[in-house]
């Protein structure tokens, strides 16, 4: 079993930055890929970013590319999402996800992930 806990969300002004963290508990050795997804009110959950276990492959949605950076520290069993130049349309609940199957390429599909965190709210407003 793998348990994920997100933190770092909050309220920020447009143009500001936040860093989300995703702590992994339990069978941490079974976690391979990690991803971030988000869901805004009235919208479906959407892919944000993903990273393989080695960090050698990353993927981003077009809407965040160049502004967000995904990373991970396997020694600390923690994943991160650095979000810069935030926009009001980035407002959503952000979810961390973990994949327990090996992949050489960062997976953007929500269905590939079998463990999910409870989510952390990110609000961008002046």
C-alpha cells in the first residue's frame, strides 16, 4: 500500500509562485512514476505534469509548460511541483499520484496511476 500526502497549496496573487510537495508513505520502494493532476470547479480532472522514477523523463501539459517544474527526491520519498508565474486559471485542487509499474517515459494518463493523494487547494487571485 502507498499513501500520498500533498502540501504547499494556498492563496497567491497572479504572477506569484508556490511549491507543492507530495510525501509518499508505505511501500515507497514500489513507486515508480509520479504525476500531478488538477481539478477546477465544474471541470474534469486534467493532467499537469509527470516524472519517471529516475527523473530522466518528464512531461507537462501545454498550459503549464515553461511555468511549472516537476521534480522528485527519492531519498526523501517526496515529489515536488514548482509553480511560477501563476495565473487565475491555475486555480484548482491539485492531486499527486503514484504509479507502481515501471515506465521509461513519463505517463500523462490518469488511468496509469493507482495511488492518489487527497488534494491541496491552489487559488490564484488578486
